[in-house]
C-alpha cells in the first residue's frame, strides 16, 4: 500500500517537471491566398517554401575568423545555421531556396569557452534565380573579462591568428586608456587591463582587430561599485538577456515588447535596471541596446 | 588688401566643409518616389518609399508619417524592409490620418538606400500632395542606445488634372510568409508564471500584416507577440498563423511533448493500479482464509 501511495505522490511531480520541457515544433503550410487576390500576373501554387513561379535565389557567404571558430548565422535576426572555420580561420557556405526580397544575414563567432563576438550583419537583395555573393565577413574577436585573484582584470578571447588587437577602455564616452596586443597563432589573446586604476563607474571596453583595411570590433562592459568589479559577462549578466537564458533573442524581444510603454512592476524594474538602460521604463533606447547585443 | 582676401578665404574654407559634412554625414529618413517625374495623374496609383540613409549604423528608427493633399493610402508594403522587427507595426488606421511606426534593425543598418517601407497611394483630385515623416528618431547601434537625429524633408507630388487609366495594383504577392518557429515558455515576472507564446516571421512580398493564435480546437484570435495563453499548452496544440498584407497565410503548430512527457505518469498510474488491485485481492484472500 505504501508503494501505491508513493507512486501516486511522485507522479504529479514528474508531470510538473515535464511541463517545463521543450516543445516539438511542426510546421504546416496553409499558404493559400484568400484575401485581396492579386490580379492575373504571378499566380502559381504553393508547396512548402517553393511558392509561385518566381525563381528562388541563393546567397553565398564567406569570411575570416580563427581556427575552429564556431560561427552562428542568422537570417533576418533568427538563428539559421552554423559553420565551423577551417584551420586557416576561413569559413564559407551557400544558402539556397531564398524567395525574392531583401535579407539581413548576421554572423556571430563563438570560441571554445562559449564567449562570443559582436554581431556583424550583411544585407543582400535576391531579385532572381541567380547567386548573390556577399563580401568577405571580417568577424571581430570574442572577448571576456576574467578577474585574476582579485588583483587584476584580464581581457581575453580569440581573434584572427597573429593579428594586432587594440583595446580601448572608455567611460561616459571618454577614452581613458588604450592598449595594444597581438594574438597567438591559434588566435588566443590575453591582456592585463589593470584593476586598481578604475574608480567607481561604468566602463566600456572595445576590442578592435584590423585586417586588410577592415576593422572589426567587439564591445564588453563592466562596472566598479563599492570597490567590487561587476562583470557584464556570463549567464544572467549578459546585457538585454531578459529571461536569463544566455541569449538575446525573440523571447527577450517579446518580453520587452510586453513592457513597452507600460508601467513596470517592481520585479521587472530590477531587470530593467540590471540588463537594460535602467531608466525605469522600456522604451526605444532599450530596444536599441537589445538590437546591439542580439544573438538570435 | 591681401589680409582682406585671406580673411575671406579663411571664412569660406571654414564654412563650406561644415556644409558638406552636414549634407554627407547626417543620417536621413525621407520619402522618395520611383522615377524622376514627380507628377501623377488624377486617380493614379503610385508608390513612395521611406528610406534610411546613414553612414552611422542605426538600429532603431521611429517616426510618424503625415500625408496631406488629395491622396489616400491604399497599401503599405514592408516585404523589402530593412526592419528586422516592428515595435510599432506600420499600418493604415481608420481612426487617425497619420501612420506611426517604429522598428528595430538587429545589428544596425549603415548605407544609402535602406528601405523602411513602401506606401501605395492613390491621387484623388488635382493638386499638391505632401508626404512627410515627422518626429523622427534614430538610435545608434553602439550598445548604449545613443540617440541620433534623423533629418527629413517633405516629398512633394503634383497631381495633374489629366485622368489616369491605370487600374492595376502596384504590388502582387501570392507568396505566403516564411516558415517560422513559435516559442512557448513561462515567465514568472511577466505573467505570474502563465504560459506565453512568442513568434516572428518574415514575408518578402507584401510584408507581415498580423498574427492570429488558436488554442486547441478554439477559434483563431488576433494576437501580438508575446501572447498569453489561456489554456495549458501541455494538453493543447497551439497554432500561430502569420498573414501577409495580401492575405497569404502560414501556420506554425506547436505540439507539446505531452505523450512522451505523460508516459511516466500513465505508466506509474498503471503500476499503482495493478498494485492496488493485487493488494486488494490479497487482502480479500487473507480475510477469506
């Protein structure tokens, strides 16, 4: 009898655990024009993503990062596919089956420690069945800040191999220091940016990498408060990551949209203060911050 | 005399470059009409594009479109827009004559001809049409949400007294919106742990006009992302329908893992039931003995 009671008691707990599980997605196509049917031109039928008689186009991309870099590619702001850079740091790919129209493809590079670069975008226009070849994507370095035994701050990440890396630290849009470094053969770099020198304030660190006349940059921020360094890196501390899942994506955008022009609750005020611009409301400034830190 | 000329040249040199910088560097949000002729006939359907031009990467644009003169808005096309997601969707509203809009460009846009949207207009009488975008705001893609002013100037279009015989629509689109993947989740801060569904897709033809959501066997209702679900998606299938501006539709169905997730429960209930029957039978047997 005890076993029966135990099983009945445990069962609902298992169900609750299951309720937070991921959901399966199934796409159905009900692509039937019903309203305001266009005139005689065009027409055709819809099967999957192949619609009308309009030819589908392709987009060829290529770029440079570091050896073994994992590059996430976004199509119009949504995660689309991944590629891995070869030993020379080069990557390329082809996306076909694109309907005619304007697209924005985004590129973010992740290193083996899961630290990432800023988003780089490339806009293209598909006008026919041809191949659109994008210009070479120069991906910026990945970056993170590590506090070394409470004594100093190390800025570290991966860039292109043997490249010059310039680090600019600014506060309130004023440059306060500039440091140059060189990445190793595998792209790894580490720079001591000090610690004792920083007064209580909010700091932006820009990591620039130049190659063949193109400059790519990644930004990271930290603040000093009560003699403590607060790093804006890591889960729940990533800027604009409102639901604290380590990504800035559709869910975060939806949450911000929900609060747009609404009075914030105390709980969300804390989130707005910590992860957006902290003015106690969700407005266009917050959406701008979110668009910058977007990871898809 | 020499000093006089030096002063003139110096003042000229200071003045001209600042003017050039103002024209070349300042971001602009403005309407433009295809073609070089700014005249249309009476009753003619024509289109004007709202375009962003900026050398500084901009990731949020905002404004209000105001149209004065003998014209009416017939259609808004967002299919070729640089906007990744609309904060305030651009749409024709019956109650107001202006069209407010705001949108986000993930990663920012820097270029000369970033199309924000297209208005399809129809002239009603001879006269002058002014298409203006007011209250323009832009934000730089710098991670701090830095404001930047967007310059704008009205677009003037003259409507001649000659009647138009052009009746065909400006845009044709029979392509449904692109496939998409709604996300179902719970958020304790947002909605006291209620279930929400978030969704976004693109339509490269006329652009997305609206979304609808259906819970289980219920009816489709108009919805905006995020949509707070009334039912428990553990048991109910959630369908999100994206509809473009010419009525083409795409459905995405979120099916919960209810069968897999509830299997342990069903299995445990089954085992518990078997044990209960077994124990009851055993007790009855003992009592009989």
